[in-house]
C-alpha cells in the first residue's frame, strides 16, 4: 500500500470497518473480464480469520461463475468525506476500506444457510434477533466467502 500511514493491519480494526460498510462488491472471474457485483453481506470472525456471508437467487450469472471458479476478490468502503480545495487537482476524498480475496462456496445444508442468513441480519439489525424458518432458508441461495487475504485503509488522522 502506497499510503502506509493509512494502512490497517489490525484484525479488530478491519472487522470494525467491515461492520460500518453497507455493501460489499464481489469480483468474479470470467473468461474475458472480471464481473463485479454489489451485495448485502454479514461478517463473522473467530479472532484470526473472516467469513463473509451473502445471499442471492438460486440461479444466475454469479452462481454460474462460482461453479467455474470459486476464487473471488472483494471490496467494501465507508465513511466517505470529500475534501474541497482551491483547484480541481487538489480535491481529495477520505474513506475507510477493506479489500481482499478468498474462496466462495454455495451452501447446501440448511444449518449453514441459516447461520449465514443470521449473520447477514445481525450486520444490518444488531439489536434484533430473528427466527429464520425453513421455508425462508429454502427460498434463497446462501454463499460463504472464506477470506484468504485482507488489507485495510483508515481515514486520515
């Protein structure tokens, strides 16, 4: 990272940034060009590693691409602030972000799908507890992204 003064290496700080983000953008491999899609997500951490949980329909391009190549890149950002200046080239923006890569899989069993859906709901509604009935679990596809590499960038101090 060029701006080492803004680099985040702390596991807890990267987790805090992820908790602030509303959307994660996944980059899938295709034979021609990367395919990037924004998605809602949930995050879990055991103190050393991270897992992102996502959901989608039971069919579509994302699933086709996962079946061809389960390696994905991702990015999430938040806390955007435009810094105005006298001239156009001096404008800048501060933000916090995490980027990384990992292996994504389609969850097949009911309990891992339910775990993922609960993680997603916890991300957006941390004060609520949700029951997720079998019918709701069956109605969506749940994806689990096991993060292999993660870097972060903090706001300027």
